[in-house]
């Protein structure tokens, strides 16, 4: 409990009135009695404040929040007496909030509600440590800070808003929404779908001659892409994923893209799994069905990149032991030339059973540096260093391609479309 500005002002005035005792002939006893009266009034006001019940506060917020999306948080305050309070919700630090603090005028036996806007900026588990209240005494001589409500935990997931949007479209339409360029099929799928009348453009291999003879018109077999194939998203949780672009780290972009391609693969009838390695490790065995997207969300939302070097060979060894069935393994990392030997060894190990695609995230700052004009010596040195780095990075990619590895060199915002496009190309060409 602290003195309010009013009490401090009264004490200052009382102290200054002492000069009247010295120079204006005011009786000392009157001055002392005034001070005693002020002290008694302050003590009584403070005691009443300490005995006042703390208002009851409850918070309404979803248990799961998407990263980077603003949400409303509603607070409900109930009081048994008439009073004014200042209120501040103890939300996780660093999250931008609009509408705090709030000053409320509470009425007896009534409830007051208000909402403020909050935007999560970090994935994982987060805790609201109650609500801080600042109460004023009846005579406004004291202020007291109290914590009301109970701590509340929430989970911050990767932004799953695109997934809810995709649910309204077919798999092909959703693929186009993320920017994937779908190429025309060069052949037929491997799973029989239905019989239908012959259409111009159908190959002779599609014609079912027995059905044609029975119906006395050309009948074609229609095939679709093979289902129940395996897709394993292998994400790097090491230091390479800690690069920051805008408000999100590369790893957040990776998780968002992983969820998009996983959702579309599940829509296609394939089984999707997740393997995280480098810093934190996580394994989700491939499963079919749209409910699997919830499993992937729960398993990945708390993953964070760590400032450690990724051991690609150890990760590939572990994945080979866990995943025995042939799969499309999409490794998302940031390929550097100093990692190429370890990465090549890992890729060769995976290729014994799986089809491997390496998505290498490119920092947008590299593209900007390559296009900036050079006006002085430091700028020339910087441009030369960037050009050398890009050349070494390109050489590492070519080394992977020489071992029949599919390589995607993309910026973070291009990653979802690139992964979806390559996944659909693998399905279309029957590479699995």
C-alpha cells in the first residue's frame, strides 16, 4: 500500500504551514493537532482499504491461439462495493496489447466486462499470471496493488488460419491458393478410380475393350494418383533456423509451410509424419486421416530452434530406423557449404530406402544485398563477400543435385508453394 498524491500533497501543505507557527504567530498546539488529525484520518482510511475485499476477476480467452494473429481477451470484474480501480492484465511479456491499462468504476453486486486486443509473438506454452488491480481508498489517500484471478496457461500454435480456409476448397484448388503451379499430367495415375465414356485425348491404354464390346461404345478406365503413400516432413531445429525475417524466425515459416503441405497431403489420402532434429527432437509416425493435422499441431507447436549445430547424419540414421516404409522425405534446412559433406552422407543414407527432397531456405537479405548499388569501399567488400557466399551455397546445392536429390532454393515466403508443388509433382510422376 502506498500513499496517494492527495495524501502526499496534504502532508506537504501541513509541513509548509509550520512556517505560520514561526512567522505568523499561529499556536504550535493548533499545528500539532492538525497534523494528528491528518495522521488519524490517513490511518483510518488505510485500514478501511486493507479490509476491503478484492474484486473477483475472470478471464475469457481460447486455450489455443495462432501465432501473430490478434485476438480479443475479455475480463469480467465483480465487486461487492462501489469503487474505482485501475486494471492491468498480466499477459505474457513482449506481446503487443491494445486497450490496457483500464480504469473501471465498479458498482455493488454488479459485473463489469471489457475486452482488449492481444497479439501472440512467440509459439509454445504461455502463462497469464493473474490480473493486477490498483485500488484507491475511500478518501483517495492511499493506493494498494493486488493480484486477482488465477494464472491461466495457453498454447500458441503456428498460424493455422490458412488450413481452415483450405477446408472450403478441393485439394487442387487449395494447392493453387498457396501459389503452387500445377503442371498437366503426362500419364495416368496408378489407382483405378472409375469407368467412363472415352474422351478425346485418352490414351489407348485407358480403353477397356471388354466393357467397350458390351456397351458397343468406347469405355475408358480413369485412374487417380496412388493413395496411402508416405510423406515425412524432416525439419531442422538447429541454429540455421534461428535467422529472423520480420517478426518471424525461419523456423516459424518452416512450421507454417509444413502444416500446409501436410494438410494437402492428408487431403490426398496420404499418410504424413514429422521428424524434428538438430536442437529439440520430435517424432510423429506417419498417419492418414484429417484428424492427423491436430496431432501434428500438438506435437510441433512448442518446438523451438536451438543454437547448436545440426548433425544431419545422426538425424538421418535415426529416421531410417524409425521409418521403414519407403517415403517422400522433405528435409527443410538452410544449406551451407561447410555442412555439405555431412549432409551428403545423410542424404545417401536416406536414399537407400526413401525419395529425398531438400528445401534450402534463403535469407531475403542475400537477394537485397545482390541488388543494392555499391558507392564506396565497404559496400564493395560487402557485395563481394555476399557474392562469394552465394556462389558457395549454389555449389552445395549442385553437389546435392549430382546425387539425384531434389533441391528447392527458396525464400521463406515462397516455401509453402514450393513444397506443395514438389509434393504434387512427385505424386503426378509416380516417383514413389
